[in-house]
């Protein structure tokens, strides 16, 4: 079932459509950093392009929301406007379905959201535990590390309800980067932005492990254990930095 936005999962723990954020009180059509409460962490966009800082991790992005007094033309409203480019789902040679744009995309532009059912941790683990080895796994686990040491987890499953994002393939040298963007509540939209200029017809991809700015593999990722390799699936991205296997997070799986 196609849905442009994420929906509440079967367990009903999280409702991504719930509005809990207060809005800014800006009376101008263009919010500015010095006056807008939504921009207290800094400006998010330059024009329509995400400000991709040269940092190890992405910083939080909060867009103006439905409670804000600024207009729909406010430049701090990008991801909530949805798809702006024509995308095509196509059959790849070795990776099943893939996605490519039918037009050029500039670095920093929002491409699409990874939308699906937003699950609680117990339901996400139950679904993964019910999968067979030959099944495709679409469940994405987003972990955000807070200054307090806490870790916030968001689980999105587009297996049965989702959008074009479910067809995006992994690459060890991708042209997209995933950034959590919040609009109406603390439930983030898993937004994918162009990490470089992308040509029309070039396959879109992101790093399933969540590495930001195509950082080098960690030592553990470079030399996974024999047990990890037995459970992981091969990577066919074809990049010169290919790690041979798709990223593997054993914490969500029950292994012998």
C-alpha cells in the first residue's frame, strides 16, 4: 500500500501524525535564525538545499510546522513538501528493484523520505524474528545519540505500507545521505538528501549503516567476524570501497 508519509504501526505505540510541537510566532514569510524558535539550533537550508556540514554526524533538523505562524513559503519547510523530482523504479541487474531520477538533482536537495509503519522496539524485533533467511528486510532502525548518553530509537517498516524509498539500494559509496527531520513531533521523518550532484538516470543509493559523509569503514566493519559473514548478505554496489557485505546489526536478530 502506497503512502507518501509514515503511519502508525500495528502495535500503535507511536503515531507519527500526532502534532505535539508548538509553532513559532514569526509573522514574516521567511523565518530567520535570530527570531525563530524552530531555528534555535541554526539555519537548516540554504535555498532548498540542506546545509551539509563537514561533521561526523548529522545535527538535528527541525522544520517549521502546522502550528507555526509563518507562511507555507517559509524556506524552513522543505521535507514536508514531499517529492519534488521525478523518480523511476527500475529493475537492476543483481540487486532487484532500484530507483533513479529522471532529472538532475543538485547536492543538498531533498530527494525522498523513507516512509513506512513506525513501530515500537518489541514489534520491530518480533517482525525481524519472523523473517526467513531468504526474505528481504526493509525494517530500518534509526539510533540517535543524545548528549545525556541516552539513545533514541525509531523503527520504520515499509514492507506493507510505504513509498518509493523502500526500493532504494545500499551502496558503500552512496549519493544520498539520510537525516532525521522533525516537523510536528519528536517522531522524525527519515529524509534522504543528495550528498553530491546526481545525474539523470544515475541509481540512487544510501548507506544502510547510517555512515555520514561517506566516512571510512570502522575497523570492525572492515574485518567482521566469521559468524557475522555467515549471516550477512553480499553487497553488489560495485564501488571501489565496497565492503563485500551489506551492513549488519545483530542486536535486532536472535541468532543461534
